[in-house]
């Protein structure tokens, strides 16, 4: 049985691009930056037919209509990442990659900073670092633990303090 070649989708026009945008925000919680990138990719894949397109303007209109809220998305993402034990640097990187900058990023930053110690403790608990380890670590083990905490986005001082704690120590003293 011969395979029938698949027809390529027709080039996009303004109404088609708006339908794609609406379908995207309907299915996914997203940001203006991510929606803009998605629409640009679709234009690149399918081509364009008509006057010049402005994906950023479509994303702005979706935000005006209330379909997109960068700050709410950023707060939810930051909260999820903090529960997973990831630090402020990792959270800031994800927000920047999602296109959250300016006032929205500035509003989210203090919340992330307030949760940094709790997030580091959660990460240490999950990875059995410092006070959550089975036995005291030697120097190479502590260095590996510090490196893991740094990769998770925590500050060097916090990582060193947590990794150098002995098993059974109370991590609540880091909160002070």
C-alpha cells in the first residue's frame, strides 16, 4: 500500500495566527514571552501570507484580555521551584528565560529571597545533605554537597553552612 504524502499546512495569516495564539493560551499557562516565541516559530515553520505580523502585539492583546498573567505565572513557578528546593538564582534564570522581566520580575524577587533558606533546607533534606545525612561527611563529600547546592541555585554561604552541619543538627538555626 503506497503512502500518501501529507499536505503541508497553508501559510498563516493574521486570523490564523490569532487562532493559534488563542488555542495556545487555552491549553497552557504561559507568559507573553513564551507566547511570542511560539507564534514566531509557527510563522517560521508555516510561512506568512499577508501584511507583516507582530506576534508581540498579539501576546500583549492576550494579556490585556486576561488570558495571560506574567506575574501570576512567575509566582506560581517560583513557588513550585522553591518547594522542590531550588534557589533564587535558578528561579531567576527560569523567569528570565520565560520572558518575565521588569516590574513583574522585581515583584517576584523578594518572595523568592524570603524562601531561600526554606528551599535550601528542603533540597538538603531531599538529597540527604548536612543535618539530614546518615553520617558526617569528610571534606570531599562536603565539597560535593556544596557543589550540588550551588547548582541548585543557592548562595555559597548558605550552601557551605548547610553542608558543614553534622547529622542531627537543627537546620532551623540557619533561619536566624
